[in-house]
């Protein structure tokens, strides 16, 4: 009877060793219980411009000749239309450390606490009320928006984007998605705004993550996908498949000795 209990204990130990190397369905599925989550309206955040942001600002008017002094040289020719992102950045308006840009004719304009849309409205008012242009139209794009994805994804790296509202799921799509060894409920998001760094954790297995402020990516965000327990173990002795086989063989030998 004593030998039987010892054998049962050893077999349970072998089972636990094998089970610990596997991922469960609950650890892998995104947004679990999403079907039970009621519809909610999503508030899309407005990105506030930061120092070192690079802007492409185009000014239009019914009289395009009158609008030319308010645009970068050659803004409306085919050369710019075929320009690379790098060349556009070199010719863009950079936000300085004091949240200002230097705009043609008007001079220095503050962008502090302004989104792209608010800055468009601000420059439009300055051009109109200042008697510079009649019925001006201002279009602004952020040229250096990028984010970084590290850790357990298929293609880690830094990616540029031009969408005003890029979700974390789309951002992970840029990197090829999370591997089977990535932890989906402890994703780390590092974000810097106004010289303040925040580190937050995102749980993509929980449908409530769709409502939090971290669902949308901001420029310069860093997303880190940590490895799961199985991947961490694989870097050491216990997690190596041959090591697990050796341990199982050793336990089996002990079992046979106990029987005899």
C-alpha cells in the first residue's frame, strides 16, 4: 500500500511537470466574454502636440497665388507628391522645446495643449482675422508618429503610422501579432507626455480593455509583450525538453526501484 501511494505521488509529479509547460486556452484568447459585454461608446483621445514633433502644414485658398507665401516652397508640385517621408520631415515644421513653431509671414505660433485639429483651427483664424487670406483652409499632418513593439511578437521593431486613432490591436498587427509564448494579460505600455513617463499594464484577455485610455496608441508609445512561464523556463534547465525527459526517466527509474 505504501509503495502504491509513492508511485501515485511520483506519477502526479510527472503530470504536473508536463502540464506546467503548456499554455491554457484562457491565457491565449483575446477579449474573453466579449459577447456578454454591452455596447459602449468609445471616446477617441486627441493627441496633444509635443516638442520635436514634425508637422506638414498646407494652406489652401480660392486664390492659390495668394496662399503660396504661407506654404513651404514647392508644396503643391509633383515633386512633393512623390517625396519620401524623410524628405517631408526635413521640410516640415518642428515643434521646439517651448511648444512653438515658426510659421511663414505670421511668425511664431504656440502649439501647447493643442491637437492637430485645434492647431488647424488656430492657424485658420490667424490667417482670416489677420487679413492674410480669404476663406483659408489649413491641413496638418504629423510626420514623425511612430511606436515600438518589443518582446514576444513575430516582428519586433519601430513602426511609423499616419492614422489619427491607431488601436493597440492594429499596432500589434504591424509587428505580426503576439506569439504563442507571449503573455496577453500583462502587456506593458510605456508612454511619455509633457516630459512625464507612465508605465501601464493592459489585459487583452479582458473585454473591458476596449474602454480604457490605453486602447489607442499615441506617438512614441513603447509596447512590451513579456514571455510566458513556458518561454522563461525554456531558457533554463527545467524548461528544456530534453531536461524534462531526463527528469521523467529518473522518476520512472525510482518508481521501478520502489516496485522491486
